[in-house]
C-alpha cells in the first residue's frame, strides 16, 4: 500500500529591512514539508529555525488572542497563528500588513498606531464626578448590557480591519472600524458620562464616522467576527441625530 506523501509548501515572503540602506523590498521563497494540523505560525518557525534565522515576524500567544501575528496571507489580512495550511493552496504568499510602520519583513508596529488611536479617541471611562475609591463595590450592570460591551471588547487590535479598508489608504487619519468599534463600546457603557455632543466632537467628522464609505472590508476580514457594520451604522445614526438637534 503506497503511503500518501505530504505536500511541499512554497512560501514566498516579502523581505525588507527599512533600517538597512542597502536593502530593498524583494520576495524570497522557502520550501516546507506540510505536517498535520500545521499553521502558518509553525511554518514561519520552521523557516526561521532551519533555513533563515534572520527572518522577522511577530507572535506572542499563538491562540488568536494577542493580535500580534496579523499579516497578508495571499493578499488577505488575517492572523497567521489561526491559519491552517490545509486551508490554503501549496503556493502561499506572505507580506506585512500595509499602513503600519514596518519593523522588518513581516514584523510591523501595530502597537504604536493603536496607542495613537486610543489617545485620539480617549478610549477610557470618563466620569468627572466619581473620585477614585478602591473600597467602593463595583456598580451592578444588566447582564445583557455587560455581554454587549464584552462582545465589542473582544477586539485584539490586530489591525486587519485597517489593512482591509480602502478608505484608510486614501485618508490616513480615518480612525477605521477598530476606532469606531472602540467608541461604540464606551458609548454603550453607563459608567462613561460623556455627552452626545462630546462624542460628536470626537467622531462626528470625515476622519470619524462620516469618513466610512461602507466598503465592508473590515467586517469581512475581522478574525474576531465583531459586528463592525451594525456598530458603525448605529454610531452614524447617533451622530446625525446629534447634528440635527
Ligand atoms: Fe482586529 Fe477586528 Fe479589532 Fe479590527 S476590529 S483590530 S480586525 S479584532
Ligand atoms: Fe472601511 Fe469598513 Fe467603513 S472597510 S469604509 S471602515 S465599512
Ligand atoms: Fe497572538 Fe496570533 S500570536 S494572535
């Protein structure tokens, strides 16, 4: 009885070190024998351990939780640690997510972009009246509301929705679905005392909710399946209502 042979994967990676003046963006192809249950995380580690220890890429959790392994897989933004090679053709192309600062090869600086976004949108609870008191018991919240907030809090800041949004390519200041999702999360939270006008000042403009052209790429590529479209539509209705007041 003949044994079935494993596929040989051909992994083409966009290589570039922006800090090396002699380097230029170019593709390099590596061959890796596929194994059962193999993910792109395993593939990249195989390459780094056995073929090129200078290859750079980011991973922390390997479980779709930290959001650091986002990259373009055959042109589509996704998390490499959650991508099984069995779902892909044997020719696989990997490239860093566009728009974010490139560190080297597949490694990008999403943290810096996300920090800037969080500062711009002030993604924390605003409550001027409440003084910090560690002895106070937490306020009760309706379980359905807590679930709704938790649903939006599942964002891992991977940046896939940013890379998948054609609008950000044209307007780099657009806060993207990740930013609008964060605002929707705080707007839902009864502990946040910001008024509708204060929210309007943050996202009632072309860099905010009116900059979204409903291209839908964000929800399509979000690895956490967040309900981005319905939240953007909800914010848009809310902002229009505030503008017409
Ligand atoms: Fe990633 Fe989804 Fe969060 Fe966008 S909304 S950063 S795609 S988890
Ligand atoms: Fe971009 Fe998503 Fe809006 S892809 S334009 S943020 S619907
Ligand atoms: Fe954490 Fe992939 S390594 S999400």
